[in-house]
């Protein structure tokens, strides 16, 4: 009896040791390259440092300085504009595509393949292509507008059109990704729900509104969270297409931090802006999870 | 008397008049035609940038600035490709990208599958808490770790080497751990129990039993890891200074800086950068789409 009781616990301890060993590489990385740096950024945000002279503790001054500059507020306006429009637009388009591709159409695999293609391509390469598409004098888009008798647009060169242009390109590149996730969600909805609704004479809109949307809500929630976090980190396409211009019209938060830290070497101020972003993203995610209780239905 | 009308309606729906059936079928066919028209227009828009890139990449310098643009270049300048391949050390950039992406992918598959195996098949104290911490780090944006990591790698003299692109990438892949954990959970636990009786330790069980069974999941995750590091831009931009160390996206960006209006060369370079990924994508499409669906299911 004693042997039988002690053997499992010894095995158990052995198993535990193996488990911790298996976790070691990932959690070492987590500590050194994620959690550690998050804390260090907080400390740096209270100091003045240009990477050369020794850092100096200045308290909340970096935050005060940031809040007083126009470019900080402009960056935030741009970022919110970018996040809201690209996430909402992305969800609408990818859901529409997923609904269409969920029909028993011929050539679905081909369509899916084409819509997904931009996802795998390098953002730097396709941003160069889009900069050329948007070229106001010789670009394809203005050529098409001229051909169909519409006035041409200044696209990336104007204060008003630069951000929409960046957003169109971003949706083009990511729509296929969310489409495939939506498709997986749609395929998880059992046919019986629709059959029952048809028996009751439901219209297509009623079926969409009362069956598809509620049953798809966990997928929509997943996409909302991941797309929002992703959109706050937009960088590549903006760096290549506009570099934040014209007149900071497309300067978003990651570009702002990059410029502060690695061009102007204002390490403290850049860290302060990073922490402001981190807090906002944290609160936003909490709100998302809280509001989700009202509209996300887990079957 | 109460049940009779119900029976009548049931029979009514079962033996629908033939005319109603054909009209329903006609409606479905009409809807499918409309969907095909919309989907193919959308698909055309998705591949338009790639066609425009190809067309421009084969044009003579002056022909790029003809308005409205011509789709078929005349003459066809294949030499643009040779030119852009040699203007910058593109071959070297290819080798660098292959080296970095291969090492990070192999490494991250190993460390994340180890951790995933521990979470799925072993029992240990703090299991739930450790997993929650891992999931929470998925919401930490790149902005809050960027600056301390740069300082760390500067401190240990890793700037302008490939190490800061490889080591953290191998040791931090929360997403990979999460996905592979889901996969391991789906495999029956009896496999491990049987070999434990045969005297296998947990590492042997992981390596000889579970890993061979999870090749499909590893391939999918591997493709995404490879692509992610292949297309990565911000980190190489920060860590690398000398042209000999550059990766493909970084080399492309310098191309844009150096040849601002030589669109035919820029597009040739972009094509050179995109071709391998697109070719791999066309042959391995199944794995790409499967992988995304896998991640979406457990939102």
C-alpha cells in the first residue's frame, strides 16, 4: 500500500521536472525579450537618454513634453483613424467574401487562393507596387479614372487622400487572412439551423441576422481583437509609401516611436509614448472583452 | 382536430409543386451568376497590382512614363531583371534571408512544440497560470519591447549581426505554443502511457511518438513562421547597418531610396523579391489556408 502511494508522487515530481525543462526555452525568451523589456521601457520613460550620455531620471517630464507637442496628438488622430477604418472595413469586406465563398460555387478554391495571395507577400515589395499604382501622373489608378471620365485623385500626395490610400492598400493585403478565418467559422455552423429557419419561411436577411451573425460572433470577436492589435502596429506599408507624410498626415504611432527613438535618439520620450500606447491598448482590450459579453454567443 | 392542420402543411412542403422547385433552382442559379461576376471583379482587383508590377518591370525606361499606360511592353526589356539583380547585392540578401528564416523556423518549431507538449500532455504545478501569462503576452505590442531590445543588443555587441533577428525569434513564439498545444490535446494520451510503461522518458515520448504524428501541424506552423521572418522589416531596419547583412525587404527599401523614379527597376526588384514566395504559395496553398483555419477555430 505504501509503495503504491509513493510511486505515483515520485513519478509526478519527475514529470514536473521534465515539464519545467520543456518550458524553459520559451519562458526564458518571454522573460528576456518580452516581459523584461516591457518593464525597462517603463523605467526609460522616466529618464532622459540619447544613447550616448548616461541616462538621467526626470520623472514624468517625458509624458508632459509628449502631451504638449502637436505631432503627438496628430499621431494619435491618425492612428485612431487608421485603426477604426481599416479594422471596420477589413471586417466588412472579409465577412462579405467569406459569405460569398461559403456558397456551393464552382471555382471556390481558386477565388480563395487569389484573395489570400497578398497575405503571403512582403509588405515592403507590395507597398512599392502600390506607391507606383497611386502615382498621380503615371499611375494605373489615375489612368483608369481618366478612362472612365472621372477626375484624377492626388492619392498619397494629399493631406486628405493619403490616409484613405494607405487604408485601401492595407485592407487589400489583409482581407484574405480574415476571410479564411470567417470561412472556418461559417463552416462550423450546422446546416440544421438554416433548414429549420427555411421551414419557418425566413428570408435570406433574417437568416443572416438571426443565425449567421450570432453563431459567428466568437469568430468576429477573435478577428476584432487580433485585427485591432495588428492595426496599432502598422508600419511597413506606411514607411515605404509615405514615410508618415505629407505633413505628418499618415504618421502613426509605431512610425512616431521609430522616428523618436532611432532618428532623433529621444529614447525617454519614445518610451513614454510606447507606454501610453500600451496602456490604451490594454484598456481597449479589457473594454472589448467586457462588451463582448453582450454580443458574443458561445454555443 | 388540433393536429390535423400541421400534418397538412407538412405534406404540403414535402410535395412541392414542380414549378416552385424549378423557380427556386433558377433563383439559386441567378444568385450564383451575380456572385461569380462580383467575385471575379474582386479577384481581378486583387491580382491587378501584381500584373501592373510585371508589366512595368519589363518596360524600357521612357515607356514607364507614357500616359495612359500600355499593358504589353514594347520592347520587352528582360535586361531590367539582370540590372536590378546586380545594382544592389540582391543575391546576398537572398542568402541572408534564407539563413535567418530557416534557422528561426527550425528553432521556433522545436522550442514551441516542446512547451506545447508540456502543456498538453504533462501535469505540473502552475500549469494554468503559466499558460495564461503566455496568452497575455500575445497582446503586448512590438512598440513596448523595441527600445530595450535595441539597447540590450547594442550592449552585447549584436548590432549589425543576424543574432538579434534569430535568437529572440527562436525563444518567443506564444502563438506557436498555443496552436501546437491545441493539436497535441487532440492526439490520444494513451500513446504516451503505453510507451511510459516501456520505460520511455517524457522527451522520448515527445520526440519519437508525438512529434512524428504532428508533422501536418508543424508544416503549417513552419510555413507561417518562415513567411513571417522572410517578410519582417522593422527589426532588420533597426538592427542592421551594412549592405552585406541586409535581408530582402531591407534591400528593397534601399533600392527605393536610391532609384526613386526608375520604376522599371524598382518593379523588377519587387518581382525578384516576390516570385519565390508566390511560387511556393501556388504549390502549397492547401497548407496556408488550413493553418489559418486552424488558428481561427479556437478563437
